[in-house]
C-alpha cells in the first residue's frame, strides 16, 4: 500500500475512533487500595525488559500480562526469576474486550490500578488497515478499561515516528495535527489522538514516545529485527563493513524500561508526554573501530560491494541479508529517523538520565546474540570470546552456524 492509500485510510478510519474516545469518561472512583498492574506486550523486546525490572523494583506488585501465547511468553522469560506475582492472561489487543471474557474484563476493571501498554504490532511494511485493530482499537479498549470501576493510571508506549518529518513540532508537549506517512506511524499517531482526548476528559494517561531502542546494556539482549542490529550482524557474519554516514542512535532497552518504571514508582508525577530518546550516537566508524579492536576481521566496502554481498547471501536464503535488501540498508543508516535527529529534548524521566548505547557495549551484545542463535558463532572474535567464555558467557560451538528465523517482514527500528 502506498503512502497516499494510507492517508486515505487514516481519513476514513479516524472519525469513528475519535468519536468513541470522546464518549469515554473516567468513573471518578479512586480506590485507596493498591491495585494490580496490567502490562501488554510483555513478550516483546521492551515489554520483557519492563516486566523483568518491574518484578525487581516492585516485589509486592501483582502483574497481569496480556499475552496471545502463554508458551512463547514463558519461554521468552527464560533466565528471569518470576515468582507468583506474574499472571499471564490470554487475550488479544485486536479483539473486543481484548479477547477476554466479560467476567475477566470486569475483574480487571475492579482490580487493576495501573496499565502499562507496550503491546503493538510493530511492522513498518504493513498498511494502517492491517494494524488499526491491534494498535488503535487495542488502545481504545485499554482507555475504556482505565475508566471503569476505578480510575487507573495508564502509561502508553508510543513512537517518535508519529512526528514524521515534522521537525518544528518535535516537542513532547505537541501532537502533530496531521498524521505522519506510513501505516505503523499513523496507527501510533491515531492512538495518541485517543489518549489526548481522554487526557482532556480527565484520564490519567502518560505517553512515552520511544525512538530507536538498542541492546540491553546489562544482558546484551538485542532486538533481532532492528535494522541497526541487522546491519551489524550481517557485517560480522560476512566480514564486510558498509561505509555509511550517521550511526546507531539507540536508547538501550534497559534504560528505557527504567525511565518508565521510575515514573510508575512516582505516583505523583503528573501525566505528560515524554520523549525516550538517546542523547547522542556513536558513528558507524566508531563501531567499526571497536569491532576491529576486539579482533574482528572486517573489510570496509562501498555500497555496491555490500549490496552484492547481501544479494549472494540472500540467494542462500539468509534472512538477515533479505531484511537488509528489503530495507535498502545502509541507506537508511544515513537517514535515521528524521525526527529523532532533531533537538529531541533527551531529559531525565522518572529520575533516570537517558544514556546512549555505545561501542563499549559490543562484547555483551555480541555474546548474547551468539548464545541465542542470532549470530554465527564464528562471527564472534576468538580473542575475546574465549575470555568471555571464562567469564561465564558460554557460546555455541565455534564454526557451527546457528540461525534463528528473522521475520524480514517485521524489521523495525521504532
Ligand atoms: N523497538 C523500538 O525501537 C521501538 C521504537 C519506538 C516505539 N516502540 C514501541 O514500543 C512498544 C514495544 O515495541 P517492541 O520493540 O517491544 O515490539 P515487539 O518486540 O514487536 O513486541 C510487541 C509486543 O506486542 C505484542 N502484540 C502484538 N500484537 C498483539 C495483539 N494483537 N494482542 C496482544 N499482544 C500483541 C507482541 O506479542 P506476541 O509475542 O504475541 O507477538 C509483543 O509482546 C510498541 O508499542 C512500539 O510501538 C518500539
């Protein structure tokens, strides 16, 4: 679907959603009892990090996690100690009542005091039509829940992409009056319109516009579909490094999670819109230099050679290479998210200072990826992988190619 078709869809779909949001009111009942927390998107990159850190920071907090598939949710938690405080709830953001029974819906309405909404269909290739049920109807349903039985505080995870190329409006307190291009960004923009309407009606909704989320600086966990990671991975595996401008502007996912949780803990912080963005970025050259220093054998190549290399890999059904060709990387690396590159106002949120991902985080990132089958083991440098091995980071047998499937249609970067 073209941008023009998406624009027509947003014009057609928006009025019904805006009308529905205008009908919502908070019930006006604030229970003194501490309530439960409802988290959506807990099986995703950010949601997992949020869950892990909420469990740690709030050991007495009962947490419902709305998930579509309990098995994959639980397997994604491997290594995370989850006590009896986490309760998976099978549902679906795109369905009426979030796919819950009427009784479950009522119980949630009564028992939950905080909603953290991180679930979304994150796919820059899909049209608005394909995302509206999950990203817009799902947000509307949660806003409705926020006002039923007891007033709840809602924390909505949005995206810097809603700003499109509207540089002048790149401020947290502003919602652009026109939708940005692209189905995903439009779905997040429309969801923000709903939260804005509800905020004016007295709902307690904070919105967090997230830029590019980078690897976890503590564990090294990467987002396997992030285009910056795909570039690094393909370079490490092919031994070729594409010459490009710019650099990976990444707010580490653990830092983003701590910022949101800082606000959860400060019940008195007023509901606002926040920008969760990295204050700076390393250059791709700095990333390259650090990889070489770590012992990687990398050759700098021009774009043509890089794309030829990726084409050869794609013919061998290498999904990382396919993702790179589909996204025309590293051309995207030069552009980055236009909105993010402006004065983003990276400020402390929830008492946590924003930090940027830096090349020093490469060892833990690469080891995590290798351990989880997201990098050919031989692509880790012998020099430091052996010392890390001693430090307790076992990696798969060297030379064995382990590849987890990367859904190239869901490549994203926010
Ligand atoms: N990653 C970034 O760089 C970035 C940048 C800007 C904004 N964001 C925002 O941050 C949030 C989290 O993104 P992420 O990177 O963690 O994405 P992700 O890894 O793709 O995770 C998305 C989560 O949403 C869930 N989900 C999707 N459709 C659903 C449905 N119909 N019903 C219930 N759950 C559903 C997924 O569950 P399944 O496991 O069942 O698929 C998954 O848990 C999103 O709101 C996104 O817009 C992310």
